[in-house]
C-alpha cells in the first residue's frame, strides 16, 4: 500500500521515517542516565541474570519494556547487569518511536492519505516525541500500543470482523502490561466512542458481541501472561488490580512532582529559556484545533470521515482533562494525548491546504507548514543533542547532571590505586534517592549502600555521601576513634558535585589511598 496525494505521498512517509530515525538513533549514550532509566536497567539486569520478573504494583511498571529489550541485549552479547550499556537500552524505545511514525501508513484509510502523511511528519519531528523516544522508560511503548489499538478500531469500523478485534485486544493487553496509566487512555477511548455516538445520534459501527469477547479475551491473556511472568507469579493478577488504586493515591499525595493543571499545555505552548531555541510545539496545538474543528465543519476534510475527527477530538480532550486533573505530573506523560493531537494536526493541515484560494496562497500556506515542521525538527535536534541534559530544555526533568560522569571517573582512578582494584570497599551514604549512582557504580563490587554513618563498622577508604551526613562522618573519623587510630580523609572534590538538581554528593578518600592515587598519576621522576 502506498500513500498518494499532494502532501500524504509515499515519499512523505518515507521522509518521515528517515527523519524519525535520524533524530532518534544517533549518539544514544550522550545524555547521562536518568534515575528512572537506571532503575529500569537494574530490573532488566535481574531479569537477564535469571532472577526473573516479579511485578511490583507500588513503585514499578509492567514488563513489556524488559521483554522488548531482550533481543537488543542478547544481540550485543550483554547477559549481565554489569555488561549493559546505554545504547543497548535506549535503542529499544528509539526503534519503537520510529515504528510509531511508520504506523501512520495504516491510518491513511480512515484519516486520509494527506492527513496521515503530515501526521507522520509531525510525529517524526515533535521535540517531545523525539526526546522521550531516546529515554529508557515505558512511555513510547505505551503510545505505540495505544496507537495500535486505535488503528485496530479504525479497521474494525471499516470492516468489522475477528481480525481487527483480535489485533485490538492484543494491543490493549500490551498497554495494560506496559504501564499503570493505560486505563487513562482506555477510558478516554471508550468515553470518546460514547461522546461521538451521542453527537451523531448513531453508532460508529455495528459491534458484534463475539468480536468484543474475542478482543477482551486476547487482551486479558496477553496482560496476564506478561504480568505474571508467564504464570511464574500468579499473584501479579491481584496486584495489577491494586496498582490503579495505588497510582491514584500517589497521584494525589503531596510531592515535588505536583504541578498546576495546565503544566503539560504550558510545556507544549512555550517554554521560556535564554540562550536556546524558541521552545514551542504551538504549531501542533494550532493545527490540532483546526483538525478538531474540521470534524464539525460542513465542508470537512476531503477523504476523511468527520466521525473520525470527532472521535480523535473527544479522545484527546478526555486525555488532556484526565492528566490535568491529576496533580502528580511528569512531563513524559504528555506523549499520550500529544499523539492524539498530532493525528488531528495532520487533518488540520490537510483541511487548510484544500481551502479555496489562489495557487499562490496555497503555496504560501504550504511553505508556512514546512517552515513550522522544520522549526519543530530543529528543536528536536537541539533538545536531544545540544541541550540533552540542560534544564533550559522543557523536557529535561530531574535529570542527572554531567557531574556523575566526573564522579565515576574519579572513583575508577582511586580504585586503580587500591590493592583490591574494582573490589575496593566503597561506602555510599545518603537518605535521598541516589539513583542513578548504582548504575554508574555497577562494576564496583565493593560498594555498600548505607542510610547513615555507622559508629562501629569500619570506614571504607572511599566514602560518598550527601552533605547532611558530613557531621556524622566527622564524628566517626575524628571523635570516636582513640588517639593514634584516626586516619586523615581528604576531600575528593573541591567544588560541589550534583547528582541532579537538589541532590549534592561529596566524596572523601583516606589519605593513604589519596597518596597512592597521586603516585600512580605521577611520571617516572615523580612529576605529574
């Protein structure tokens, strides 16, 4: 099947896929690992090393991301946690992001060829879509499976039968097994169907009960098999039901992740920052509004059933309303409704291009649309490469800073100066969430993790701690030991080392280790 038309040609789709790959796949190790990414990497490492997967409804998500990463890890010969690399992990959501763009091919029959082609282009260059496709988190898989469910529903609407019902059920099952926010998308889909039917005073399509039963059975089986790790942990079925209540409790429990209702929309509309590109996905918002309105206009969009546009409009608005109402907000959650807006934006562009007018006016409009797309692409490039960990990027959130790489290098240097090498004892002490530090120290087998300074345990030759625990360390080193048993500890870094905004780390090395490292760094004549 090919896409033809003025804008939605097969070349547009091919260009969108190439753009998606060019923005998502290169230099995946550039940005330091986010805390969330490193936690998922740790879960994958346990899975790889034979520890299996046990669903935890309180703090983690479903297993689909880990299963999808297995081919990447095994292809690269990485079978242990310590062997995993950033590229192995991040290439998975990156490829899924490219697949999401390619899937717009199957939206052409009910969205129209030009609209589907332009939507693919917008999905390829959307800064948020690109940035979080380079993140080892569950959001891109969730959006991809949600799109698959919508495509299956569109196929069923055109040609009811067991095939689309089965495909839709498989996608729904994958959604549920991916992340606990899947019910928000599913409820929005169901609500949009009800609202569209009400607005039309007729059903979108005749739904056969046996097809519904087939789809629900497929969804239940897929979700159950994945969540229970293929029946190894049957209690996960009970936990999967509990997780939605736990999510809602957390979503309304005061947190540093609480943000105003319009947080997501402000991120998309405009994020003011000096010395950066003008951050805005306003073009998508404006075109989506046009596409939504086209579903109610008498003229509509050529080749697009207005019922589809009404449905996508209701779906996107319900998603936006749901996420706006939940105080707990993290920026990657906007991808779900952003993709709905992108589908509408594709229709909005097609609507504008078919408006009556002179060839010059249509040409100027086409140039404006291409310019807006190019600006989105420039933002996507800048956000994912030049400003990948810069807080002036709207999508950088609680991001690990480059200081963690400096800390890791210094730890490696000190370990080389110790007789035990990578097994050198290291104590990391802190009451804050110190991820992704376990990721960056995963090859140091002597690391111990403490929440406070022990007054009786021996002090390791290297101590990494948060500043609030410095008084406890000073007491342990210089007040508790009797005279003659106190060893001087040297501060490893003179300037602050920030794990991420608000989390500072300090490191102290025993003078004997410090001197050994200095000798190792010196030349043959003792000069550095």
